[in-house]
C-alpha cells in the first residue's frame, strides 16, 4: 500500500479495524463520545470572575486565582490561557527571582 499511496497511508491493521467497524454498522468517521469527566470547567462565568479578580487586584497570582475560584492550578493556567488569548498579559505568573539585584530593584 505504501508504494501505491505513499508514506502517509493507513496501515493494514488500521484498514482492517475500520472495515470491521463499518461492517458492524458504524457509519460515522468521527470520534465517538468517551466516558470520563467532561471539560465543562471553563465557562464564561469563570472567565468573567477571574477577569474581575484580576482587575480588582493586579498583583494576584495564578495560584491565588485558582484558590479563589475553586479550580485547579492546571485548569487556571492551561485552559484559561487557551481560551482567552489576552489572559497572559493580564495575570502575573507569580514567579519572582530572589537574586539580590531583583530585591534591590523592588525596594
């Protein structure tokens, strides 16, 4: 099959698997719903709540936001950055250097 269709063709095993699925009555080529937790954590209400918290306190960190809105740090960090492209410019990451030079600059 590689000689006919090139390097990006399906393997023989994949073709047999899909053929068996279609013969069994599956006529959809899309992904089926999978069991597990749905990603319904990021809502417009959560984004608005986080936005209000950031606007009220510009020094709030992602960890503080995660605690205040009761979601995990990973959700706050990863999903909100994906959902809202401007989010990273409004929220400090909370990482500070402890070098003497940076401490002097803060004083």
